[in-house]
């Protein structure tokens, strides 16, 4: 029954509307459609305005970004040029400093031979003998020369160490500049690439996590400071290097002058000493010639005395033979007459003359001759001493010193 009621209700004719309702419905449809169209048009206009605005903004932003990239490129180029200039300066300065290092090394090397020769001269002069082993001016100046050379070697050694350290510092500054330049070059290459990108570039794409600012980003101020520090360090080392070069130049000039001056002083002392020794030797040779003359003269005198003694043998024998003969007179004839008296006094006189005068004089003359021979020996020894000294100073030392030449490096 219920089913039948329901079916009956469904099969009932729909209710009839009033014409005014129909009109109203039509009007509402119109109004609703108009309203919808109006809203849609507003939306379209709004969208168009938004599109235009976003397009303008996008273009303006792109233009601004392009300008910023361009400015950045110019900034990088500016610093790249600065770094390039400093790199060239520090490179050139290091090259020049290396030539100064070579000069120092050569100068240091050239000191060795003069030092060895000065020490050899001192050693050779230990070979002087007797009174000639004197601490003379040559000795004093040679000792001073050794001190000067050792001082120069020590100074040049210290300066060379300083130069090596400065070269290391220059190279360190150069390395920092090169690393900075390398990074700037890479950054510029990347920005050049960025500047070249357009909407039509084939390989543009979305990138994951493109917008991220992490701890490894640094501020523009720090970026400028970094290069500035590298430039300042390079400048500082270049200035230090320039100052060191001026110092090295002064040291090389001064040490060469000191060495040359002392070398000349020693040579002059040698020349003076050789002249002194030659003069002394000449005097000794003059004295020796005198002694030799006197010796010859004394030898003649001794020969004359000996002859005189020998010559007195005849008269003595005659007198004594006469006395002996007269002793054989017989008896009363053995008379102590004037002859006898005179003969006795003659024998005594001859004996006295031979003994007291001739023989005593001969003994004295022989003593003098011995003295002269001792003088001769002493003078000859002293001349030998002088010859030895001259050989050491003139032949060994002065000839060896001729090979020395003090260079200015």
C-alpha cells in the first residue's frame, strides 16, 4: 500500500508555476549570468594587470640583476688588475733580489782565498828566526786583516740568511696573490657565464636548494679586505725587499772597501819591512867586508911577527955560539972581559925582545884574529837570518799575495 502511494505521488503532474515566477526566474538567470560575466571580466582584467606588472617587475629585476652582475664583473676586474700589478711587482722585485743574493754568495766565496793567504802569511812568518822573529807592523796588520776578513764573512753570512728569508716571504706573498687571482679568475668566468644566460639558453634548468645562504658565504666587506690584505702584504714585503737591497748594496761596497784598504795596508807594511830588512842586511854585509879586510890585515901582521921571531934565531945562535966558544978559553984567558959582558947582555936582550915583545904581541894579535873570526861568523849568521826573513816576506808572502784581487760584487 505504501509502495502504491509512493508510485502514485511520483506519477502526479508537477506543480504549475505562475507566469510572474517564470519571468522572475528568467530575470534571475540574466542577472546571475551578468554578474558571473562581470566577475570573470574583472578577473581577466586583474590577471592581465598582474601579468603585465609581473612581466615588468621580472624584466626590471632581470635588468637590475644584469647590471649588478656587470658591476660585480667590473669590481672583480678592478681587483684582478690590482692583484696582477702587485704580482708583477713582487715577481720583478724577487728576481732582482735573487741577483743580489748571487752577489752576496760570490762576495762571500771571494773572501775565502784572502783569508787563507793571510793565515798562511802569519804561519810562514813563524819561520823567521832569532831576533827577526819580531811582532812587527806586518804581523800586527796581518792579524788585523784576518779579523777584518772574518768579520766580513760573518756579516755577509748573516745578510745572506736575511736575504733568503726575504725571498721566502716575497714568494709567500706572491703565492697568496696567485691563489687570490686564480679564485678571482674562476669567479669572473662564472659571472661571465651568468651574464651570458638568457631565457633561450639551452642548458638553463631548475636547481635544487639553489637559494641557500650558509656559513661559507662571506660579506662583500670581508671579500674586499681579503684582497686588500694580500695587496698590503705584497707591498710590505716589496718595500722590505727594496730596503734590504739598499742595505746589501751598502754592505757589499763597504766590505769590499774595508778589505781592499786593509789589503793595501798589509802590502805597504810588507814593502816597508822588506826595505828595512834589506837595509839592515846591507849594513851587515858592509860590516862583514870590513871585518874580512881587517882579518886579512891581521893575518899579515901575525905572519910578519912570526917572521920577525924566526929572524931573531940567527943572531941568538951567533951570540950563544960565541959565548960557548969563549967558554973554552984556557986558564987566565977565561976572562970576564967587555966582550963577554956584551955577549951576555946581547943574548939576554934578544931573548927578552923575542919573549916579551914579539911573542906577547903575537899572542895579542892572535886573540884579535880570533875575535875578528867570531865577528865574521856572527855577522854571517845574522846575514843568513835576514836572508831567511827576506825569503819568507818577499818570496813566500808577497808573491802569494799578488794572486789576491778584492772584487766589488
